[in-house]
């Protein structure tokens, strides 16, 4: 797998811009709703998240839970609660049964800030929240689900900003309707490859074949995956031959196979996994 690690390329200029834009938004809110991908609950987090967010209270959402092993995910919820000190809620890409808990917890986390403002003689106002996370972890779908129940756009806020749009979720919570994108700034290439598995890295930053090879290497002992591809030797070449994807010279079409392997994983067809290992 070491050979493939060099295939994820980062763009420092984009990262600096994303960090600056995120910090501007952070100044507007009382509470952060951080979304992670349940399939990589550690790798979809930012190494310097505390430094980036400062002392803002934070709620963790493990999203896309429908693509993971539920029993393993429960263990991760407990682990993250203990190691981050943050409340953790499991959410899915579809359905909205988890949203009441998200709203309730966000309001509770904001209360100390609201109380501090009231102690200074200001009137009580709704808590202000924003959704943050790495690319493609499902931030927009969370915002859409939260705002679907309340289409009360309250526009720019006096004393906050003229550019940002807010939605009143309920009388106690206002939500910034644009997500904060945590930049995928990584020094760890193993983490970078996992982000590529779940589309948190732009396709311009890697080639599908080495990334798909790395995924198959990680899952090579999994019986469900072997059964899905009908081969005990999980290589792009074998999978291509099984599917009769052949190019000129009777060679297996590994490029096409790589694209489909990544798609199979991303859509949960080859099985439900959590690819991070829980630290001891």
C-alpha cells in the first residue's frame, strides 16, 4: 500500500482559503455541529479541530450510518464521547428521525453562552449554530433536513453580517444555512487515502486505480467482499476478469474496474464497514 500513498495531492492555496472562510463563520455562532463520515470516524476529523474551533461547544454527528456496521458504530459512539467530551449522535443520509435530538442538543450546548449574554443585560435570543465538516460527509443534507421543517428564512442579522443567511429552526435555534468546510489538510497519507475512499477528496487529487487497490488490500480478508466479487484474491485484475471487462490485447480493464470498486464501496454494495481502527 506504501506505493499508492503518494497519489493524493493537496493544494495549499485552497486549504488556506477554506480555513480563512471557516474562521470568519465561526465568529458568528454559539455552537458547532461537526459532521463526520461513520465509515471513517477518525479519518474524517481534523487533526487540529480544537485549535480551529477554539472554545466553541461542539456536537458530533456520525453521518451515513446506514453504510456502516451498526454494532461497531455503537462502540465508536462511546469511544468518541469519552475522548472528545462532546455529545455524539448517529445520523443517516435518509430519514429525519434523528433531527429532534440534534436540535435539542445544539440548544442545550448553547445555553451557557446565552446565559452569559443575559447576565450582561441583553435580551435572550435564539442560539446560533453552524454545520461544519470535511467535504462530502453530508453537511448539506443535514442542513437541508434541519431547515425542511422550517422555511423561515431570517436573512442577514443586525450586528452579525450582511452576507450570511440564517434559518430559524425553532424559537430557540437559528442555523447558518451554508456549511463550513473543514479543509482536508493532511500530513497523514493513510488518512488521505481513506478520505478518497469516501469521496472527501476531489477526484482531481488522485487516480482511481491506486486508491481502489488500497481499498481492496484493506478488505482482502473480508468474506462478504470476496463473495460479492466471486473471487478469493481481491485484485483489480481478478475482478475485471470475473466481470469480463477486457480491453485490447485481452488485458483486464483495471481502470474501469477501479471506478466500479470505489462506487460499490461508496454505495454500500460490497458490505457495511468502518475502516478506521479504534485506538487502544
